[in-house]
């Protein structure tokens, strides 16, 4: 009588049950729609702005200390004006924030509040490189107040914007993912701290470049 899959021997101690958690079929997951993702983005944007403001305050305090408590009007003038470099670094800070959160945990704070998670199309955890691809290409999807991403999602069975399509990722509800593929709270805290540090570092670098420009 033929043996069932559960009766088949393991090869050299390899656990097939562990692999099964990653063996989903692409296209089987139901994606989250446009507006909940917009709400999550707004929360993350507020966090990004708060990080940038905190980095700016810290940098200003350091400049004040370095100047002996007597602010230099010329330096203050330079810091108050935006430059192309500071603008680009602010965007990079946001990209790194989303990349680290989604690549290490699967969710930014905004997505976690709405119980959403970014995974690969087969349901396995999102990786750093796909997270980076979808974060960079958000700059395209966000054009015209998000209409580029919106129309792409309307044509996709899994509500994938262009960034998701190119990175082979899906934004879905956490309840739709098996527990083996969901990362825990400790990893989320570690990812968030690292993401905030990367975002703040970009902001501080942008301020430094203002001073030397």
C-alpha cells in the first residue's frame, strides 16, 4: 500500500514541516485595498516627520554647545534653508525607514496598527531587497496623489501596486498568514529602532551638508 506524505522519512534530519510554512502558492493571498494602506502611510509619514524634527533639534543643540552657547546667525540662516541634498536625504530616510521595518519584520508602525503585513507572493516573510525595491518604487506609485499606484492596484487581483509587482510582494492582513511566517514583537521593536536611527542619520547628514554648502 502506498505510504502517505506524513509517513515518508525525513532526509538527513531535514524537517519538511518547517518548509511547508513557506510553500504557499503565488496569487493565493488576498491583498489589502488602497485606502487602508493610505491611512497606514499617513501614520508612518507623521512618524518620519517627527524623527526628522527630533534629529534637527538634536543637531541644533549640538551646534549650540559647539559654539559655546552663542548661536551663529549665519549658521542658523543656512540651516533654515532647504537644499537639494537635504531633500534627497529626507526621501532616503523615509525609504530606509520602510525598508528596515518591512524587511526585518514585515510591518511599519502604520501597517501594524491596521494589522497589515508585507510578505512575498508565496506568503513567506518579506526580505530586505524586495522591501527596498517596493520602498524606492513607491516614489512612482505615489505620483499624482497616489493615482499611479491606485490604478495599478485596481488591475491586480492581489491589490499590488507597481512596487509590489516588481518586488513580488503582497500587503495582506496578518490573520491571513501562518504563524510560522509572522515575526514577533521583539523583532518589531529592534527593526523600528534601527529604522528610526537610519532615518535620523539621513536627516542629520542633510543638515551637515547644509553647513558645508
